[in-house]
C-alpha cells in the first residue's frame, strides 16, 4: 500500500504543472471520484504467533541470533523463544540461542495461510505434524522460509509466509513480523465469483482453465468440477479476472463498471478543460513512489490512473479508453510483478496488438512499459476517436462496442482477422454431414453461443458470445466440431444468431408425428440393426415416437409373454 507522503508527492507533481494540459489534468484528477469501495467485504485471520523458521543450518542460526538480539533489547526474549520453532534442512552443526526448539528435517510440506499453516515432516517413514510434535499445537501461525527454492509452491506466497530465501522479503521485515503477527487481521475479498457464467466445466467435461493458470497465489482450484477461490490465499492481483472471458470472476475493489466509468469521466473532464491527446497511464498502487519520479519527466498530458493491482483491468478498459479519446494506453510494470500476472498482461496486450493491426493502428497505442523506462516511451500526439457516451454491458460487450467504434473510422482490409492462440474470440465449424443433432454441444455451452432451434431439429450460433472454451468440441460424440479462433469485424454477422445446422424431423412410422432428427434415427438403425433386441419388426421401434414405441413394446409383452425378458 502506498503511504500518505507518496500520494502527496504525486499530487504535488500534478499541481505544479501549469501548462494547458497540466491544468486540464489536475482538474480531471480532482473532479473525478476516486476508484474504490467504501465498505469492501473482508475475511479475518487469527494468529497466536507460533512461528516456524526453516532453511539451511547456517541461515537458521543467523536468523535465530538476530531474533534473540532484537528480543533481548525489547525485553520479550522468553515470549519469542517460546513461540519459535527452528528447522534445519541440512546436517550442519550449529549453535543456537538457549531455549529455542530445534529440529532437523530434509523435507517439509507446507500449506495454509496466516494463522493456519500445516507443516508436515517425514519422521520414521511417516508424515507427521511438526506443530503438534514441537509445541502440541495443530498449526503454525507464521512461516519464515530461508531456503533458496522455497517450501511453498505458490509464486506469490500467502499472507504470513515470508519467503526470505527467494528474496521476496528482507530478513529485517521477517524479524519484525514475529512481533507484529499476533492477533486478528482483516483482508478484503478482492473478487466476486458467478459460477453460472463459468466456462470451466459441464457434464463432467473440462473447458476453460484460464483463471487457474493466471493466479500467482494458487488461490483458485477446481473442486468437483467447479472453480473455487480461497479468499485466505487470494491477494487480489487481478490476473484471474482479466483472464476470465465470461466475467464469471470480476474484480471487486473496485468493480469493472466503476473502473470503466472512472476512465470515461477522467477523459471527459480532461477534454472539457481543453486538454489535448491524453495518455492514460495505468499503474499499481505500490509503484507510486517510483512513478512520481518518472512522471516529472513526462508530458503533462500523461494522466496517471492508480489501480489496486495493474492486472485488475484488461483489454475492454484499454480499448474503451481509446474510444473515449485517449491517444494511447500505457501499463507501467514493476519488477515485483509476479510472472503469472505479467504473462496474463502480455497475452492480453498481444490480443490488443492483433486488433490494432487489423485497424491499421500502431501497436504502441496499447503497451506494457517498465516503470524505469517510461521516459523512453513513444507518445502519440493524435487521438483515434472521441466517443462521448459511456459504453455499457459486460466487459465483452464493451470491448466489441469499442472495437466497432474504432473500426468505423478506418478501412479494414479483411473482415476476419487471426488472433493469438488461446484468445477467447472465434467461431466453431461443424461437419454437418456427420452431425446427428444430438444437442450435446448445446447442453454444455456456458455462454449460450450455441442454442437449439426448439420446434425443429437444428441449432443456432452467435459468434459474439463464443469464448473458445472447447466444451462443445469435447462434448460432441461424433467429433465433428472444431474451434476456429479469429475475430469477425462484421458487427452484424458477429452479433446475429445464425442457423449453423438443421434438417427435417423424422416422422413416426406409426402415427406420423415428427420426433427426432433424420440423421439420428438413421444412425441408431445402422448401429443397432444387428442387436438381438432389434431383430425382425423390433427395428421399427427406432423409427417411432416415444408414445408409439412404448405402446408397441407393451403390446408385444402382452401377446408374447415369453419375450418379456427380451424386450
């Protein structure tokens, strides 16, 4: 979190810029309501202060003596020693301060979060609970990990886990944590999850896994074929919400609509005050100090937009900004940005670049730039559009609206353009000659891109809604569906629901009522004609509606009692 002094420094920098663009920027930033939630939902951690320190013997000993020195000077040595368990992962012979519990363990399994860390070590060929062995407690509250590779698998360890050996936190901060991490602590719930919109799974099939792959904290998992978010592990990086193509996961601090409205208001206020060619610079809150140093050397038309985390907004917000009148969008990255989060942003920018190329615009209109390199960033002097109404709908709707607006001002050479692998845009192709219209694909489609025609055998498709999750492809028993990733710039064609396969209904040979697709009836007859239950006249039942089929079976059972078991 940024400090008050850091915010003041950035505000002062904005205030002292007195040219026309600078005055317009200052007005826009002060007149636009700051992003945020007044009362976000929270989760509560409870910690008793029992800490584990684990690593090589030399590192553990050095840390133990530093803790001992600090505790002695503060007069709480007995309390700290009683709440500290040391584990060495090698056979180094070391000396430790008196009164500190000490164990050897080459391997350890660590999971959990602040106040609830499970630590298992192998002893006599069995996994045992170290907290119980050492202190008679069920769990550790804090973990200080001095090992180079780390014992916790997450790229972004949970709260209460200090990965000193990996360089994510200093020894001094880890020492301070031993005194500070006792009590109860609240943390915001950063996300909302709507499982009804989720494209992860359906009917036992796995589809989209973008959010799981995007989370650096390993807070997302699939439980009983449904995405779950552990709020105690989640640290609000935003990459899962940006990666989610259906908005099943959305950022809650602030929510997407507030973010879109903020950007719209910011650009509108800037333009009303006579500002020209605004550059929207998104940055993470933790980067504010370094940004202030860079912003002093940038033109005053660069408008900084502070986010809780950089990945909390995605491609829909970026293109909306261009449609509202930004000359370009820059994402300022920090060296501390987790690799998984950066990968999501890189993928999203790659998708954005594809769209920009199709629109005949320079790819630098939307770019990722390290904070330290902002002053080298090429800045555009012209805007692409100045749309004066706020875009509405889901993030997918807003992106489509923004792209359509930008496309209306240029000549696009190809109606359909390619997109990078994994991009959630495209259509499907069906080998209709082999399709039986079983509707398995319709049953699993999470966005209703595929729908049945209802009264007659057939199905329709709306390209705007297809997120390329692959569930329809996996559900097809005939394997006649394939995904075609691309983007269709013909808005009418992309948004209209089109019939992609239909055929006449087979009529019941008994009563004449239409009851099933002809291809399905023919397929069943071909597959079952040699089955013992469908010999002689029984094969005709496959060409009957359900009512007539039941009547024929009952009649046969009455007339031929010996055939009851057969039918």
